[in-house]
């Protein structure tokens, strides 16, 4: 009986998949139509900045970013990565060993009962 319910649910899901996907496609079209309506209503609030001001701000941002990344280089040193690698490799080995022990216990004692 359960098998027939599972098969029926799979067939029902496949039959309804087209309508389900079409609903999402319709949402996208409605969103595009809404944006087209709003595009005519939006007015420019502030004038655009000249290119030289934008370039100067971009260069200042790049300089700040390079200073910040240079500071991170001292924090994330090879010594830190070596410590993290050894820590994670130890825990992975410990987890593999403990799960192997549980598997051996299960097959020797619980399967025999």
C-alpha cells in the first residue's frame, strides 16, 4: 500500500510540475512589468558627479582596501595556516577512528544478538 502511495505522489508531482514552474515564470514577468511602470515615474534626484571626482574616490577606495589587505597578510601567516591544518587533520582522524570503532562495535556485538 505504501508503495502505491509513493508512486501516486511521484506521478502527481510530475503532473503538477509544469504549473508549479509556470507560476514562478509568471512572477518574473509581473516583476518586469512593475519595473517598466516605475521607470517612467522615477525622476533624477541628484545631479551626477563629474568623472574626476568619481575617479579620485575610486583611487582612495583602492588605497584603503590595499592597506586593509596588507594588514590581514600579517594575521594570516603560514604559521597560522599550519596550525589550522594540523588541528583539523587531528580532528578528522579522531572522528574517522571513533566512527570506525562504533562500526566495529555494531557489527561484532549488535549484529550477533
